[in-house]
C-alpha cells in the first residue's frame, strides 16, 4: 500500500512540474517576461499597420493597412489569451490605413479609439463607422493635442492635423504620434506631405526623434530635407508594398534619408520591422542604437 501511495505522489509531482514548465515556456514564448517596449512596423502591403506592445503589456494599434493582414499580425505578436487593444489610432481615413481596422473591431475588444475629424470619401468608410458604433469604445476626435500617459517612462502625444488643410488632401489630415520611452523617441507621421511638415516645423514643437515612420510610404511629396534635418532620425522605417503601382518609395526620398544619415528599413524588403527599446538603447534585429 505504501508503494502505491509513493508512486501516486511522484506521478502527481511530475504532472505539476510538467504543467509548470509548459506554462512557463508558453509565457516565455509570448514575451511575458520581456519588459522592453516593442514597436512592430508590420508588412501589410501598400499601407500602414503598426503594433506597439508596452512594458506594461498594453497594446496600441496605429492604422490597419489595406486588408485583413493586420489581424494575422495581431495574432502573431499578441499572446493568444490577450484580445484587448487599449488604444487604436486611425491617422486618416484612407483605405490603406483603415480597412484592416474593421475586422480588428470585430475580433478584439477596443477600449479607446482616436481618429481625425476628417471624413473618408471611400464607400467602405461607412462600414468602419458602423463597426465603430457597435464596438462601444471610448471615441476621441483628435482636434487638439492629446497626451496619453502609458506608464512610468512611456508617453504618447497625438498631434492633430493643422487647421485649414482638412478639405485639401486627406493625407494632410493625418494625426501625428510622438512617443517617448526614457531617452528613446518615436515619430509616427501617417501620410502627411511636406506641406504639413512645414506647418509642424513652424509650430515650435521639438520633433527630434530616434525613430521616424517615414511619411506617405516614402512618397516624393513627403520627407523634405528641412524636416529630416529637424527630426534627425537614427532609424527611418518605410511602410510600403512590394512592386506597388505608385513607385513608392521615391528615389528622391531615399536620397534625402541617406543624406540624413538614418539607417533605412523597408517593410517590402525587410518584412515586419521590429524595434525594441529599454529606454536607453534601440535594437533592430542584431543592430543596436545607443542614445
């Protein structure tokens, strides 16, 4: 009888040990023990889709790309048990930025949604508005600067489009995001053109950044030399589709970026560009950038 109880005891102990080990491996695989900021510029084709995972395990999604690729990316980079997105931002209502957000609204619980006062001209935009209404998230029209505290060292500032450009070009209605984590700064520019860049430069805002999301997929109408001089990025990321019909990124923009000295990453060539920050150093793949 004693042997029977001893065997049962060791069997239970082995099962508990195995369960604990498997649980730890699963959490390790989901990045549970990694407390760095993680910014993923997703390869969603010709469009923007950026996932930010904070050290406090909050999720921020900036734009959703031209199709449902972003849903696959969320499944890839978020833990399987996490279906919450704390902050969703639509920079401007063009299809290559919002279509993926529609399916995301259906599959994830969104707490806060920030979007521009500009109205989209696509027939699909009405579907976005319908899903937005069903979601019941807290909606924020970015008509003024929003400061979003995200943790001890992490802050996100949303800069509204300049007044007077709303009827000219939807690209120039883009919300600009400025995020800081310790000494590391990120600037997300949507599709704004050099015209809006000039307005920002005159605003007096400090635009210096370590990481620049290059405006409008590298279009020749964005990323002026003056803007790149003011932002002085170490890393420039171009969200762009392979063999796209627009010829993005343009030769002129690439040359401007080379003159700025920034290391250039492109989603059409590099796939998803994943940047880690501990507040002092930025890491892209095996390359480290110290601030």
